[in-house]
């Protein structure tokens, strides 16, 4: 995936070399280039690639992502996670913070990124790493008046806790993924400039055509891509329980996390080793993973806008998931939305989609979310935000 992203980035930059791009945009994510599976990291890279056709864009990242990126200068969370989670250290630091590795990333990248944005003057700052990036951007804005564009990736998780916090930074423009989150934000801060733009998917990588994998499981196969943590919002247990009610149907969990052993034992207990497996794959293999399954499911609650749904649909898979407003918008007629907390209803939804070929509907639906379309919308928002800022400072 790294090589492919770099090559595509070069293509976009080559197409833009002869264009006059007077506006400079700085995108920030200190984990980009280090973590290739995180949604916000991929978002930052894709935005940089696509927006390079319209602006002079620089990505301050954790590692090289292509010649459009520059190392942010601090320590990425991925480099400290294992050290901090050693038993003796974990017991100490987790008394003060749930995710100390993220705090370290934010603190160590603050001054280098502020310095870069001040020295290498930019027309707009686009942080993609939550409150750490917003704090950095707010510092630059206080000194130079540089406007801030921010996309809320956490949506309404934890009753909108992150969104409430991030609104306190007063970005010059906030982008959210859906109407429900927009309404929540407007109730908190009615004067906040706000746009609704969905997340995106790479339709060149995720397609039904191409190489497939043999998972060594009884077919058909239900695929669930999620972090394996019993305390998060993914609710992987619900998928295991539902698939266990379908004879001759297997479940592949693609992911990792602190509760991997628990889920391994639970899956083998309910489905057996021939119908259950947990695997992790590098990001560049994920298109093969999707197209090797028969249906995708993710029974999460308050899901902001998971890339996995769109990647699955672009790969031709129907989706069975939670019935709520944002999933109705994402999935549309490409699967079945149901009460996933009821194992019988959930299992029946999986059974129903396995009886029909949904590929054409899924691919057609995913086309709505192409990164090129999404980037064009962001291009317009960026132009409007910079223009509005200039008008208010004249």
C-alpha cells in the first residue's frame, strides 16, 4: 500500500506541475506513514494526494508518505505504544491518562509543527489528529491568523465527548460526516461554520476483480474488520453470536487488539476452528481480503463513518450492520440493516444476503464515495474558508 500511495501521489503532483497554485495548505497527522490501517491517517494521506491537484499541499506526517510529505518532528504514538504498555509502566501511566501514547505524540509534535507552519507560511491548516493538531493550529492562528479546517472523525462516540472538546477550539470550518452529527454540533455551537462531507474510498484499489485468498475456512465466509477490544464500540461479540447460529457459515475477524485471546477462545467455542479465524493483514493486502469473503458485517454502535463499509462495498460485498441513520446513508440498498443486538434477527439478516448476488448494487453504491469526488468538495470548502477569513481580517 505504501508504494502504491507514493506512486499515485507522484502522478497527482505531475498532473499539477503546470498549474498555478497560489494557495498553500498544510495537513497534519503525526501517525500518517507509520500507521497504515487507521482511518484518520489514510484520510490525511488521501486528502494530501487529491488536493495536490488544486493547491500546494504539504503533509506533516510521522514517516515519509511520498514527496508531498515532511516528517512532523515529534514521536508517533506507534513508537511508544509497546513501551508504555509494559506491565510496570502501564500501571503507573494509565492512572493519569487512558491513551498516554497519544498524549506523547501530541506534546512532542506541538512545537515542531508550530515552527514549521510559522516559518513556512501557509494559507490554511488542516489538522487530522484530533485535539493535538487543533491545539497546534490554534497557536499558529493566534500568531498569524491562519484559518483552520477540521474534520471530526469521532462523530458521536461517547455521547459526542470528542466533538464537544474539539468545538472549543473554534475551527474556522468544521466538517462532519452526517446530518445527525451536524445537528449535534449546531446545538452546542450554533455559530460554528459547518459542512457535511462523507468519508471516501479508493475505487482503484478496492474492486471485485483481482487476486483472492484462501482462508482455510468453510464457505461462505462472513468478514468483520475491527479492533479486538471488548470495551470499544465495535461489539464484535454480536457478530460471533450471530454467525454461530448459521450452520456451514464461517466468520473471519480481521484485526488485532488487547482482547484478541478472548475473542479467539469465544469464536472457537461457538463456531469451531473450521468456521472461525482471527487474522491480521498488511494494508496492501486488504483488497484481496475483502474480495475473498462473501458478506461484510460490523455491528458497531455510533460508528462515525468507517472506511471498512465502503471498502467492502467497493469490493462487491453486501453489508449487514446496525440499523441507524448513518448506516442507512452509507449502505443504502447494498445490504440489510437490522437490530444486531437480537442474535436471531442478526443471523437472519446474514442468511438473507447470502442467498443473493449483491455485487452490482454494492459497487454502484460505493462509487458515491470516491476520493476524487470527496476531494472536490473539500477543495470548495477550503477556498471558501480562506476567502471568508481574508474578508473578516480586511
